[in-house]
């Protein structure tokens, strides 16, 4: 996937085909000023529906082993196939952030975790996402290959495979974790972290 361009209202080009019509009455949306709004938005000229386009939340965990290593998965799906990332996925409409963290981690690693404190929040505007990363304690289970992961493996703070980490948000989250547990270690240069669009 190439460079992302931003169209009407700051909507990334890949998202634009999904926001063309009013989801209430089917009329083509128009972009422009809306009464009472402080910025131009997509609105329906027929029924007045305002289509707010907002980022989605991706819920992730850094599952930590008893030895203080972080469990990463080698991704079995795109984006980021065959590269490393922490487990996670999109928050569903009917669940809490904490429940999503537990569910996604179990689905992708076979590990039951107890999410602890939030390590950080990471915006990725071209992907229209915000990633939340919990530090999580592994409660039970053994790492498993799942339909979304080719491998789940623990990494010590000085063994993070930086060049093979799938997403910019993952590099940033892992950097924050390493800075906490091993402040003596060098970190990737944030200005040089570049990943093709993905998260
Ligand atoms: Zn409408």
C-alpha cells in the first residue's frame, strides 16, 4: 500500500469509499459547513444526517512472562504478515476495553492475561486508529499457533527484533516498555521508524 492521501474532512483515501452515502437514507453525502459545527463535515442534504468520521480504537497487550519477557506474535494475517507485533485488535461495539484486551490476547496467543496499567496511547492518523497498549500479566495458558499468528515467542528487552516489528505503533509501544524496564538500552530513533501504512 502506497502513501496515504487525505481527502474531504481529513478522511484518508482508503476510507473515502466507505463514507460516500448517507447511512440513514442513501443520498450521496456532501462535504461542507454544517450549522453549529466548528469544521466542515460530511452531511446529508436530504435528511440532515451528519456523518462523523472518527478513528477506531485498537486494543493491545504486552503480555509479560514470569522472567520479565514480552510475548510477541509473528503475524499470520495482513497487514504485517510474517512480522512481529503485540497481540491486539479492534474494540467491538459491545465490550469494554479491558474485555477486548483479554479476548484479543487469548485469540491470538492462547494466553489468558490480566491487563494491568496502560503503557500508552498511540495515534496513527493514516490508518485512522488509536492503539492502546496494556502491560499484562500472564495468568495461564501456553503460547499457541492460532489462525492469526504463525508463532508466539517471548523476547527479553534487549532482544526486541526492531527491524521486523510490523507497525509504527508497536515500535513506539515496545520502546516505551523497554525504556521502563531497561532504561540503559538503546532505542530505535523515532524519526527513522517508518512502516508502510498498516498500524
Ligand atoms: Zn440522509
